[in-house]
């Protein structure tokens, strides 16, 4: 009985250590391999509603179907952020501005995702 | 008190506790504001305790009732969908890991924490049709592991003290 508890403890520590290790390696790799974004794509419930270059500053507001709920997306100095929103949790507003390929800002309540992409697939960018 | 009554009152109390713990947790300021989904998962303290004292069926009942009550009280269907995905996948994984007998409460709780995050991220990937949301899983694995470990340690104390009174004898 005690030996099983002992083994379980050891397995616990192994599990925790390997999860932390994997996560740290993944985070380090993603920091190391990240590249600058060129444009951002804004989707609402999976459908693209906007595509903008990061090189020009602008501010766009997306409204919910009810015409009241909204998210304001701002592009400034090559970074995108959600600067204002009517959602209850405001997680999107608190998220920091993003600028690297693959980064996202998500507003779960409104189904809005802002994703930054690199420069290889940019023929139809609105500049 | 008959075993049946004792069980019923304990499970009812657990439901209330799980509901209150997740409500209290929602009042606390977020730990890291820039990443959604980082949380302690206090309600899992109750779920894992019920899982150890009674079993999967009872833990599932408490977990689902908590979700329904949260939905009725604070009603957000989208949040409910995420919570449901996280709760189902994490409870099933915890039940499996408990049965494997390889880990203690701490390991089981860590599995539950990480899988809860994974379930929610998978729903987000499907809903938003955006694979890059998956990047969040890296940081969530880290925080889910730590939160799960803390919850697991607390749960092991709880279970040790409650099992003489509540553990069902079958």
C-alpha cells in the first residue's frame, strides 16, 4: 500500500514535470520561431469580415447582428488590438496588442477573432 | 442517517459548493489578462472529491447540475458550451486516470486541469475555424498543470478527512 502511494507520488511528479517541460519547450520554440506579421484577418463566427495591412493605422468597429454589441479593432504601429467592446468579460480588450504571425485576439462572446499573418499570402490585402 | 440520505445530502451540498466556488472565482480579477482561460478551477476541487468518494456517475451528476445552474443564473449559451466541453473531457480523463491507479489525486487533478483547457480550446478551434487559437494551449498547459496540482493537493486533504464518513461501501 505504501509502496503504491510512493509510486503514485513519483508518477505525479513525473507527469507534472513533463507537462511543464513540454509547455516551456513549446513556448520557447514559438518565441524563437516567430516572425513578423504583415496583415491581419478578422473573422466573425468563422467568416472573414476584414483583412487589413498592419502598415497603415486604422480603426474599425464591428457590430453584432443586434446593432448594439460591438468590438472596435485598432491597427497602430504595426500592431492590432481590440480597444473597446461591449462583451461582458472584456477579455479581448485586455488582451495585449499582437504583431507576430499566428497570434490571435479572441472575443469568445461575440465569436470575433483577429489573427495576424506573415507576408507570403497577401495578394488580396486591402492597403 | 441512512446511506442513501447521507449520499443525497452530500451530493446536493457538493452541487451548491461547486456553483458557489465557480461564482466566487468569476469575481476574482484574472491572473494574466492577456490570455483567456487561465483560472484556478476551484469547482474541480468539489468534482474530484465526489469522484473519489462516490464515483464517475455521481461526479458527472454534480458537474452537469453545476453547469445547468450556472447557465440558468448567469445564462450565456456560448460560455456554457465551453464549460460543458471542458467539464466532460476533463471528468472522463480524471475517471480514467483514477482507474489506472498510476497517479495520486494530484496527478489525476493535473490531468483534469489540462484536459479542461484542451476541451475548451478544441471547441474554440472548431467554432472559430481558426487553428492558431491552438497556440494558447502552450501557456494553458503550464497554468493548467500548476492549478491542477494545487487543487489536487487540497483535494487529497479533503478526501482523506471525508472518506471515513462518506466513502460508499459496496
